[in-house]
């Protein structure tokens, strides 16, 4: 396949995802949706439609092909490596009071929405099921490492680890994975009407979630981004995806496994980072700037990265 045709094919996968993000931005600016809609829709996605999508994708998957402990283990190790690399860089280059926020913004990706949507677009049912299993690792590692980074630079605040562990244990996405794996393993059939209804409900997830991502973007915050926000954004969207994907290839991953790993590594900073930074007394404005900038950069960096990997025959 010629490089131009391959590039256009890559755009066909990535553009629909980012088109929905910019539609959300346009709808918010036009006044057709407001912050109350975004809050309600985001909660609906997080608590109901996304868990349904993950559950259905896993029970339909061939677990022998999808449940890959090596893939899950490598992602956890790569996340730890990304966390430590960004923290080491922050110690050298970032003022002490901003280090926790910088580290979280640099390593914590929006895998549950952007990464999963891109994996589904590129690899269909495999992307959804493999991505759903990876989300279990994502939720555990991202929340734990974010708390460690932010708590390390808190002033006069105590970290409630019991409450944090309780939130992780009751996370709807983790519960969906936990419920789906045994159902898929034993091949338990579900009624056709239930599967069809579930498909209708789950189909709301990705467009609604991506519209909400776009509606939370602030062009003003992007314009106001300073040196730290730019540095963390480049770390998140260029440096860490390149290092982690290169390590994955060196570890023997290729094809769709390497592709899903790249898309998760290359996802922009998660909106949940803002909530956690604010709750733990971090610089919420800096976090918002990083989220906005990485989301805007993602349409370019992910497209070029996926094109380069496909042109090289790696994914």
C-alpha cells in the first residue's frame, strides 16, 4: 500500500474520534449543551453505558486470544516506568510545589474514552475487549500513582487511603470487567433481547463521552498555558508514548497488541486528573491547561504515530 493511501486509511480511524471531540466543543460554544448536561452525561457514561460496553465486548471476546497476562503485566510495568520517568524529570526541572500536578498530567492518559474509542476504531471487537481488560490495570495504576504523586507534595493534608481504595474497589469499570470475565470463561449465554438492548444502550458511550470531552475543552486555558503545561503535554503526547511503545516492541509485542498499547500510551491526559488535583489541593488550573493542550495535540500526535507504526509494518 502506498504511503499516501496508508495515511488516509489512518485518518479514517482517528478523525471520527476527534471529530466528535470538536463537535462537543462547537455545541458548547453554540450554547446547545451546558455544564449541567456535561456533568449528567459524563456520570451516565461512567456509571452505566461504558461498563455495559466493556461487559458486552468481553463476553463476546475469545478470551484465549484477548486475555493476555503478558500484555496486562507489561502495561502495568510501562505505566510504572512512565510515572517514575516523569517524576524524575519533575525533580530536576519543576518547582517543588507543582511536581505532583506535573507528574499526574504527564503520565495519566484518557484510556477509558479516547484510547478505547481508537482501539475500537482500529481493531473492532478485539480492540474493545482487549482495551476493556486493560482498563482494569489502568484504573488501579493511574489512581494509585496519582495519589502518591499528589500526596507527596501536599501541604498540611492527610491522604485517606481507605477512601481511595474503596473508590477503586467499587469503580463501575472494574466491576464490569470482574463480572464479564467469568461469564465469558464459562460461555454463559444471555437472552437475545437482553444483548440487543445492551447494544443499544452501550452504543451511546463513545459519541456521548467524546462530546463531553470536547465540551470541557477551553481555548482560553490553552492560550494561557505556560512553560510547565507545555512541558507536561509534550511529555505525555510525545516522549512517553515513544519510549513505552519502543519498549513494547523491544519486548516482542507486535500487530494489534502493539497497536492497542500504543493507543493507550498515546491518549491525552484524563479529565479525572483535574478532579483529583482539585480534591487533593493541587494546582487545578495547571491540570486543566495540560488536559486541554494534550487533547488538542492528540489529533496530530496519535494520527502521525499510528501512521508511522503502520508504515513500518509494526501494527
